[in-house]
């Protein structure tokens, strides 16, 4: 397509320049430019708003260690597919193992103390029963009973203390086990690993991000809506996302506008909208910026023109179009202008007309005050801007001009620069 546009521009230039050699009259009066024109149509224009979308994973998390420790082993790399619970990183655990052993030893000591306290209490309870039995026969004194009661109460307190110490020691053991378990870092979700920052031997802390993990099969695209857009952009409207496949070919993904935040930023007066996208082909990656078109309806019925037909006069700043008058019905539009036999009309009158644009689309505009069916110039307007009132016209199809409009300027420039030195091999005779 870029080659076609280059050939078209060259062909128009050749025709225009060749007229200089046919007469000795002033060139301004002699040269009749050659242009391309398309026939305007009547209809409604799809209304589209373009945004820049930020691609993120629908379920995307950043993974941080919960303790400070040196990284001993790393089990995942960027791009790896991991499942929920899979081990990703193992931290050095020797100090924590020793702390756990000490806590478990402390627990065993307190359990032994409890047994001693319980044995002492059992012994005193037995003595209390014997002394109480003797007291009923007046064989023991009140002093002996008071002493044994005091000893028994002290033994009961020792038992309670030993049990509390066991609870404390058991809690410490559990804490040490939890700390030790944190040396093994597992994936909290099923997804794909990205932005790996974990390296064996690295000192990690709670503020060190070691991985980003996300589910790449379901992505979310975030766009920003201004306050005045909320009246026409609604949940459920069609969204098209432009991207490029692995072969460098442009692709379009279709989705629906999923949700719009009802809260506007108090400073920017804007809000966020989200589009859920199936990414089964893997064309999108988190972190991408992609063009997003939201289709929010159709314009009123009007005369439609390709956007390339719009010309802004550099002197007056007026926006308008050049209309080619009196083109005969025998001239048929062509869809391929690369051949040397593309027909041109005889010199025909061309006039400039200002227009009132009521709707703008990606490729077309809707205007008022123009009768449908008129032939409007889409290529070569600059040749007419110097007061030319006649031109030779090559009539082309809508499909052809829209193909030209779809091409990126960078692609066209690369194509021209790449073929310029070999133009004779492409069918051009200069």
C-alpha cells in the first residue's frame, strides 16, 4: 500500500511537470495539475473516541519477602508459568532453625517444670488428707492443718505458673515455625512470572520486590475518561484495541467496556474505565500502551468524505475541500493506481468550498452543505492551492483511499526511501 501511494505521488508529479515541455508560455498558465478524487457518499458516520490504554494483568501481584534474609535458591525465571503454591524462592533458614530449636527446648523445660509442680501438688494433697483425717480424731493440731494448706496453695500456684510458661513457650515455638516457613516463598496465584528481581545470594528485605506475577490469559486495559466524555461513553459499548502480532502484522481485538469508576479525581476531573480482554493469543503484554477506540453510536445522516479530502488553506486558515466539477459518467473509479494506464479526465473545473464538519471518525468525516455524489479531491490539493481552477482527475474508489489512510507515515517514508533508488524497477520511467 505504501508503494501505491508513492507511485501515485510520483505519477501526479510526472504528469504535472511534463506539461512544462509542451509550450514556451508561462508555466503558471500552462501547467494543469493531476489529482485524485473520490465520490462523496450519504450516510451516517460511526462515532468513535480514541484513547491510550494501559494494559495490566487482571490478577497481578507484586511479591515481597516477609522477613529479612539472604536468598539461598531461586526456582523461577521471567516468563515461567507457575501454579498457586509453587515454590519460587528459598531464603537462608539456618538462624531461624536454631531459634526454633531453642524455643522447642524451652518448651520441653517448662513441660518438665510443670510435671514437678504437679507432683509436688499431688504430694501435698495427700498429706492434707492424712492430717485432716487425724484432725477428726483430735490427733493433729490446727497449726499442722494451716501449714499444709499454705504449702498446698503454693504448689497450686507453681502448677498454674508452669502451665502459663508452657503456653508462652508453645507460642514462641509456633512463632519460630511461622518465621521459618516464611523462608519458603510460594506463588499465591497461578500465572506467569515477570519482572524478576530475585538473585541467589542477594540480601532481601520486606521492601524488596522479587517478582511480579500475573494471569496473562485475562488482561485489563485502563483508560482515562474526562468529565464531558461520561455523557456518551457507557459500560457495554464496543471497544477495539489495536496491536501487532509476532509477524509484525496489525491486529484488532474486540471487547466491551466493562466498568467505569463513578468517582472523579477532584483535581483532574477525570475517572478510569476498564476493559476486560481475553488474551488467548498472547498479543498483549502488561505494561503496554495501546490505542483503544470506543464506539459510542452513529452520527446524524450527512454527506461523508474521507479525512484526506480535508484541506486547510495555509494562507487563510479556512478548512474545506476541492470539488471536481463536470466529470463524465464514462470515467470509472479505479482501485489500483500503480499501473501506467490509470485514466485521467480532460482538464475540468475545480473549486474550493468551505465545509461544516458535524462528525469526525477515524477515517471519515460527516459534513453539511455538500451534495452527495460530488467528486472531492483526496490527493494533490497542494497543487491547487495556488489558485489553479482546473485539474486532470483520476477517479478512485473509497476502498483505495481508505487503504492509503490506514498506512502509517513511518511505513510510507521507509517504503519511499527503500525504493527510491530503484524506482525504474517499479515501473516508473523518469
